[in-house]
C-alpha cells in the first residue's frame, strides 16, 4: 500500500522527471532522482531550486518550505540507489526498448513490493510490463507538462497489473493534490486520443483552403473559448512532438483514417520549423516578424468551431463507447489535462447530440472518408433520445 511515507524514485531528469520529482517532494516524500546523463540530475535539481526561489521572491512559498522540499530530493548515480524505493516513476526517452531494458534492470535492484510506473505518453504500458518478471507491479502514471502545474494524471493499469493497484495509485495522486483518472491501456490513453482532431481537423481545414491558420486559431480562441488556437498550441508543444504523437496513435490504431496525420505538419517537421523552440513554426517568432492576420467572418468562424468540436466530441464519445474511461473522467481529462473550456461530453449535451451527429454525417456524405464516421455510441444515443449526463 502506497502512503505519504513511501519512498519515491524518479528516473530521467528531463522536463517531466524533474517536474514529477518536485511534485512528489512537495507532497512530503523522500525522492531519489537518477539520470543516465552525467550531471543531468544535479542540474535539474538546481533548476527546480531556482524556480522555487522565484516563488519565494513572489511571496508564494516560504524559504523554509523550499529548503525542506529540496532536502527531500537525493540525486543518485546508479540504479542500485533505488533499493529502498516503494514506487519508481520512469520518465526517460519515449523508446519502448529503452523503457523495457530499464524496467528489467530495475527489478534486479528493487524490493519485491516496489511499484514500477511509466510516464509514457504513447507507448503500451502492457508492453513495458511484459519486460518484467513480476509485471503485476507495473502501471502507467501519465503526468502532463509542466507536471507541477497541470493537475491531471492518467492512471493506466496494464493488462497484467494487479487488481487494486490503480485505485491505490489514484489515492496517492489525490494526496499529491492531482486530479487522477483511470484509463484503459489503449493508444493515446484519454487525452492524446480524444484531442487529436483539435489539431488534425484544423490542419485539414487549412489544407483544403477553407480558412487560413490565423483565422482557425482566432475562431477556436474567440468563438470556441479555447485558451490557444491549434496552430499556436502546436508551435508551443513543438511540431516534432505533436506530429510523433499523432503518427504513433494513428499507427497503433491500425491506420484508422480518423487519426490520419497531416502532410502540412510533416513538412513543418522536415523543414525543422518546430515552433517556438526553433523560432519558427506555423508562425514566425523572430523580431520584426510579420504574421498572418485572422479574417473576421462570423459565419466562417462558427463553421470552423462546430466542425472541429463535432470531431472532438466524436472521439470523446468513442472513447466512452470502448470504455477507455468513464464519462466524468473523459470530461475531467480534457479540462484538467489540456485546459479545454468545457468537458466535451457535457458540451455535446449542450449542443444537442442530434446536431453533432448531423454535422458528422454531412461531412461523411461529402467526403466519403472513414475519418468522418460517427461513433456508434453517438448514433445509438440519438436514436434513444439520450444525453451523456442526467
Ligand atoms: P526529456 O528528453 O526532457 O528527458 C529525458 C531524460 O531521460 C533525459 O535527461 C535523459 O538523459 C534521460 N534518460 C534517457 N535514457 C535514460 C535511461 N536509460 N536511464 C536514465 N535516464 C535516461 O524527456 P521528457 O519530455 O521529460 O519525456 C520523458 C517521458 O515523459 C517520455 O516517455 C515522454 O513521452 C513522457 N511525457 C512527456 C511529456 C512532455 O510534454 N514532454 C508529457 C507527458 C509525458
């Protein structure tokens, strides 16, 4: 049973590992941090300390709390330092073979009851677990970037995970002041599956010349209520990362047209226009850059928002149909993991399921593309005059 006294290990001191370390230490755990690259874990700890010190300057945290939090983190230089750990969270590179080798090596140093968790965003947790002699102890704990700020954690039991472990992890994540949801081990889990059309359908609209990216971004922000437009967000995430997630999910779904990536994005990656981090993506972030201006056309904006929204709702409904998670957890995931203004299923109820279905069916008739096939659940619910909630 995991508790606040549990000793936590984190492997990988990159963006995610350092954030998860901070979250665990902030919840009072002793945390051991390891990174294969020399100096990386110490550098990560220094960075955490300096970002926490900024909170002290702003009066949001006391110096004593920062000192106490950092004193709970110990950098170790080999896996054997994890011998006393009760829970280890892995956040190393997103390569299945690397994760499998690591989990197998870990089993040789940790005690029999130690839980091994992976922060993978797109690999199969079941496949990672298969590398272990005791796969029952393996689970996915998927945090969102930046981990100290984003509340959502997807808890993903593998096929082999022992009964009760997901609930146990869920309680621990609540103690860490996170919002945990339990998701089935399927491609993209909840968020990275359901959110695909936010990017994919927006790219399609631009590809077809229905609207330019600035107009799509403005429509999704101003009419849709999203914090950022899809192109601005892809530039922030990094086009390489966003494209890889899309391609991985599409391949894992046996090339389902609903998840088909866009050639526009592929070209962005090929030309190394990766977004903010390279100074150029869909938009130019250089000094004196001239960027496209959104068209003000109310009808066009409405058309864009309802089309992207219908596609998002379709994925949320399909995730529910395949019991990836409960309706409540699907909605929580999108508001707490990617800041959507509303849960998609609640939004669907407000728009009316019949209207959502008719938008999808019109697109399907127009394109004859499987990409626009409506979820069976949506069709059944319309037939039975049902809504997702109440
Ligand atoms: P990163 O590249 O910032 O950090 C990875 C760290 O792992 C590096 O410091 C590297 O030296 C270390 N490392 C690589 N192989 C290692 C090994 N065998 N043993 C020990 N350390 C090793 O990567 P990032 O972004 O932190 O991602 C880590 C994991 O979290 C990936 O599985 C990724 O898919 C997942 N993830 C990433 C999110 C993001 O937005 N960056 C969000 C949620 C999950």
